[in-house]
C-alpha cells in the first residue's frame, strides 16, 4: 500500500513539477475572460517535454494555442523555484511587451502566499519592466529594437516572443544566445506566428524542423486536440451550419482529396466542417496563414512568388515518401551511401520507360552555399529521383551524375553550363563517355548555325526556362515528389526592382533549377544514344 503523503510532501511535489505547479498555482485569463488555473493542454505538454530536454527550442505557433502563456509560466516557475535566476522576456513592440509582462505579474499576484506562508518568495519590486523576488530572482521585460538585447548580462532563461516580427532577427538572436548562461539548465525559447518567408526566422525554423540546427522545432496543426475545448462553441456553430446547408452531417465519403488527407492525419469531421465554414469568408491561402496544418502552410505569402502557392501546398500535402533504402531492389553500389541523405528515390528504374534529367552544378563548399542537384523525371512527367549535395567537388559529383543517369537508362539530361557546369559537361563527355545530353542552338556572327552541350542561363533565357517549368507544374503535366524542391519553389520570387528571379534570400533554389532543366529535357525529347 502506497504511503499517504503529508501536506508538506504534497506541496513539495507540486513545487518540483512544472505541470502540477501550473495546475495548482498559476492563474491566467481564458478566452471567455475568466480567471482560471493553467491546466496545460496536450500541445503545451508536448512542447514542455522538448524544453525539459533541450536548451534551445523554437515553435511555429498556431493561433491561440497558448505557447506564449506556456513560456511565461515556465519563466515564472523558474523564478519562484530557482533562487537568483535572471530571466528576460523579449517582445517586438511595447504594447506586446506590456501585455506579456502583465500576464506574468498576474501569475505572481495570484499566488496563494497568505494560504501558504513561506512557500513562495515575496515580491521585492514590481514595476513596468521588472519583477524582483526575495529569493534573488529577477524577471525583466524588454522590446527588441536596434540595441543588442541582453548585452552585459547573463540569463537563466530567455523568451523571445513573436520573433518573426523583429527588425534584425539574426543580430538579435546572436545577442540573446551570447547572453544565455552556459549551463545545462539554461533555456532559450522562441515562440512566434510566422511572418512570410523573407526573414531569418523562416530559415531557422525550417533548418530546425529538418534536424539541422541546435534548436528543436515544434509545430501544432489547426486540428490539434488543444483546440477542441478552446473552440468548442465555434465548432458547434459550424456543425449546425453544415447540417443546415447540406441537409446532413459530413461523412468520410463526402470529403474531397485535401480533406481526406487532413482526416487521415487526425482532423475530425467536425473540424473539417469548421474548416469549410471558415472558407466561406476567406480564401485557402488566408486560411493556411491563420490555421496551418503543417509548417509550410504557415509561411505561405503571395508577395512576388513565381509559383502559385496553393498548388505547391496542395502537392506538399499529397507527396509520396521516398523508397526506404532497404526496399530498393537495384541501385549501383556507388550510390547506396547517399540514399536517404542526399539521394531520394521515389520510383525505381523501369526499362520500358525513357527518363529525362536536369542538373545544376555548384562548387564544393564544405557544407555551406549552393548545392549540386539532379532531378529525374520519367516519360510521363513523374519525378523518380532527386539528388542534392553541397559537399562534393565537381569531379566527385560527375561520378554520381554518371552513375545515376546510367542507372535510369542513360537519361537524356540538360545541364546548366554556366560557371562549373561546363566542367561537369566535359567530365561526363570526356571521362565517362556520356553522350545523351541536351544541346542548345546558337548562331555565330556570320549567321552559321551551331550547337553546344548544355543550357546557358542568361537574363533572357532564365525567365523562359522557369516559365516552362511553372506551366508544366501548375497545369499538372509533371508530378513532383521531392519535398525540398517544392519548398524551394515556395520561396522562389521575382525582384520587382531588378526583375531577377531566385530565392528570397533565406534559402537555396538549386533544385528549382535542376527541376526546370529536367522539364526542358523532357520537352526537347531528343535521344543521342
């Protein structure tokens, strides 16, 4: 029989457990305007598990799911329980900073100090920007401006709220990281709604989401369990609307393709009915920005995007996974080490089909900078393989290209010949005897017609290349399976000032180029072997 805990033991258990501390001692104002104790929802608990294990965490917020409240409660818990803690809460503008800090001070105000004397430290100072407790802990509120945040101080915890809206994100984050204590229990939490793709937050979150950062990323979709209670009244209103409008309640057979995917991922029929109800007064892109089902949807922004964002997101939501390495029946030994890392196979070679490829070549950069990429389509326009690496010098990349192209029946390949692209062309032709390559038509000054291997990208030719790719993708003549290619298409923009096309300054576009070249090869439909 378990020993019954004394009152003091129960209190100590609560004080040592963040979830129990919130449930018993932290007060917040809920959506109905009621003062209630903070009972963490499933998503807050999941994120708390990350924060317990990782010093650096980043969350792309859905609306009203309570991650800013979580971070404030976490800061307050540390201040109460860890003497001499120094905590900084940063927001992007003064009214937001004031609102956040007032929430934290409310948590302090409603601590039951009279009921439990000596359990909590007393308040020494409580002013507009600072809360100081008798245990030596301090919580300060600052606004992200032009000055480096945290300079000259060391912090136990730093909370960066609405980081995507800071003016100089990269500089401010570097400053915050330098100010964070170099100890196991120090924490830096970034929580924010997304703000398009042209900023450092997009790059940081996507890097973390792919596991390529010291930050651990977390995202909760609009159909998360935490919303079921929060939006119960609105769900019920939408449910009644659906019954009135369609004369029946929804069933799985009534769902369109996008809705079926959402249902398979966990959205209830009531949440899908609510989505339809919302879409009566907003377009799909606006819905994605407010209520995303995946991180990429939260970053959608029309802006100067070259490709139709809705088409990209719909494809991302339906892409097939790459074939697992152990399930691939036949692949050259030289390529096996790349599978699942740089090389993704979506369909194995079929000797009854022809294949078309595009290649964009870059110099090796030890893991930074541009990538050397390969995209391969079959004769039906379905992407069968994608390769990308920023670590291979051209001579090693040539070996990969030769082996992969020959594996797919000596695919007809269009190679961008700019810069080191010409080196790759020469390596394939001279060292490997690869002849099935695209040739562009040129005229010399005397009007003589000639051909040269590869595709030369110029101010004139690049827009034509991209436009052909755009048309083939948006009209459904090709089917892309590589998620990274689609993500690069999402940030591919045209600069209104100079008319140049490319990424928005926060990512790569190499796979966009190789995919465009694969379409060029397919449309050319030549064969030289």
